[in-house]
């Protein structure tokens, strides 16, 4: 039997890891940052999602030698000129949580009528000297108040187009089927399984 091919997913998010390992199956050995002994805080200093994803993937390739992919996600609100965007995790300032980020978003949009927004996930894959990007996007609306308790981040205030409920009112599989991350991940996996095997 051939050995599974090793690849690093530059994350320690157990949920994301579990999901991708399930999809990729036994011919891939997907390792987390902890699995390769990387405990550094990789600086995310770029001003774009693609830039940050590339920083993380290259960091691992350069220092640890493994093929690697990394993701970065943002919520882009049209009426706020694309904010919080690349700063979505720290919109309310460093050390603040999702609750504070959502509260600030609703406050900044208190008088806004046109509430369109989208989530974008960019995945950067670095294999050998090759660098590739995969994007997933979902369009929707920022609600005026929170609804639902599933998911994380801005889920309670984001209602995807074509749906009557927010992401936080969906099951994991309902959300994955249409989400930014689900779409980007499926593009990555299709590439890995068909092109790199
Ligand atoms: P990350 O790049 O996946 O860590 O995402 C950055 C930030 O975007 C998170 O801290 C969340 O605030 C937000 N975010 C990312 N994905 C989602 C999602 O699926 N739902 C709601 N918020 C999200």
C-alpha cells in the first residue's frame, strides 16, 4: 500500500481540520500546525485575504518544508466600503470576541438601508514552487438583529441570498453546502484529488 501523501493545513481549528480530513480520505495525511510542532503566531500583516493566506502557507513551506495550504476569511459589507473585510476577526479591536464584533457592526449599520454583504474565503496552496489560490463567496444581507445560536463569528447577523434564515439558524451541513468556506474548500479538494494525486 502506498503511503498517504503529507500536507499541512495551517490551522489549529479542530472543526476545520476534522471537516477536511473527512472529505480528503485516507490517501492524504493532513497535518495541523500543532502536528508539525509549529507553535509560533504567524503574522497576518497583509491587507488582503489572499495576501494573508499566502503568508501563512509560505511560512510553513519555507520553515518546515511541507506542502501547505492556508485560508483567510472576511465579511465584506458594501455600505461600509468592504469593512470589516480582512480585519473581521478583530473589528472591535484586539482581544475582542465575536459578540463585540457583531455589536459594533450593527451599531455602524444602525441607519443603513442597503445592507448587502458577502463572505469571502481565499485558500492559498503552496506545493513545491507552485502557488495557487481558490476562492469561495456567498452573497447575502446583514440583518438588523441577531437570530440563531449555531455556527460562530457573524453567523447570527448574516442571511444568505435565497434563504429566510441566518447562518446561525442552519445546521452545519446546510451552511457548508452554500458557504464561502465550503465553496473554496471544494475547489481546493477537487484540485488536490484530480491534479496532485
Ligand atoms: P478566519 O480567517 O477563518 O479565521 O476568519 C476570520 C474571521 O471572519 C472570524 O474570526 C470570524 O469573525 C469571521 N468568519 C469567518 N468565517 C465565518 C463564518 O462562516 N461565519 C461567520 N463569521 C465568520
